[in-house]
């Protein structure tokens, strides 16, 4: 009786440990998921910064290009103005034609440069506005991301406190459970979320398979820790309540795995007997036919004589 009581305590401890481990693994999963919640925001911010750098690079190139156009424009204006001033001092037709060509070319170049400058300055102004908007958006995203990190850090801290509390409870139960059993138990809960289940009416409460009768009786005795042969969970017997009817096969009906093998062997022997019987009957049938044929031949010979 003392052994049964001790095993009862072991099962009670396993059920307590199951609750602790289930909650522990859930919290650990949440802690692992926390960084992933920020990944989309971090990716967006990274993309914005990359685009911002590219736009800034284009901004500087465009700025340099505009300065080059302005220098060319100043040179064209200077050439035009010099030509126009020279008109007052010409003395020959050849000089007039040369200055007129200089003025015409300088004026045309000046017009083209002013047109290019206007176009590039418009692009530059639009790019400048876009960059300023991006700067504002990046600052806003950085602020949101920092707030989210702070909130998640707070949540993680709370989860870690809960985890530490559960680990203390787990440590307090550990001395009362065999280390090897505990190790297997932890692996089972990680896989199935349930490490110990009740057996009622000879049926595993985890996988709902009918257990072999002899094995189910061993579970009922609670003399040792037994694992379900189908789902590997630890089994604990659950008595039916008063007035509650059993709804499964009786232990005698369920039999055992050994009984199942015996039944199969018996069935094979019966099949062999049937086959042998058919062969024997077949031989008898052939012998009878041979005797009849011999009698017919004798009668025919007598009639001919």
C-alpha cells in the first residue's frame, strides 16, 4: 500500500510539472516571437534609409550639374556682351560678320543653357522636397520603432519574470521525479503539449487507442511509470464514477497483443485444415470415379462374349 501511495505522489507531481512545463514552453515561444514583431518595421525603416541615401547621392550630382550649367551660362553671357560692346568699334565688314557670329552663337548657347538650367532646377526642387519629406518620415518611423522596442522590452521583462517563477517551481518538483523520466516527460510535452494523460475504460486519453488488457491492468496497478505504446505519453488510471457505465470493450474482450497473435495463428491453422480437407475429399472423389469406370468396362466385355 505504501508503494501505491508513493507512486500516487509521483503521478501528482508529474501532473503539476505538466502544467508548469506547458506554461513555460508557451512563454519561451512568446519571448522568441517578440523580435519578429519588429522585423517588418525594421525592414521598412532600412528600406527608407537606403532610398534616402540614394536620393541624396542623386541630389548632390544634380547640384553639381546645375553649378556647371550656371558656369557655362555665365561664359555664354560674357561672350554675348563682349560681342555687343565690340559692335561700337568695328571698322570693317569682316569684323562685323565675326562679331555678329560670336553674338549669335553666344545667344543661342545662352538660351539653351537657360532652358537646361530651368529644367534641372525644377527637378532639383522636387527632389529637395522629396528628401525633406523622407527625412520627416524616417524620424517618425524611428520614433515608432523605438516606442515599440520599449514596449516589447517591457513585455519581455514581464515574461522573463514569469519564466523565472515557473523555473523555481520546476526545480522544487525535480527532486521528487526520476531525472530520466523527467527528461522524457519534457520531450513529450514539447511534442504533444501533454505528457501525462488519464486512462479510462482501458482507453488512452491522449491518442484514444484501446490498450491491451494486461497492459491496462498494469497501468491500473500504478506500480511503475508506463508509457502509451501508441503515443508515448505517460498513463494514469482514472476510475469510472459511481453510476457511470463503461462504454468500451471489457478487458476480456480487448485481450492483449499476445492474444491477437494467437488468434492469427489459430486462423492460419484452420485455413490449413480446410485446405487439407479439400485435398482429401478431392482424392476420394477421384478414387470413386475410377472404380465406376472399371465396373463399366467389365460389363461391356461380358456382353461382347
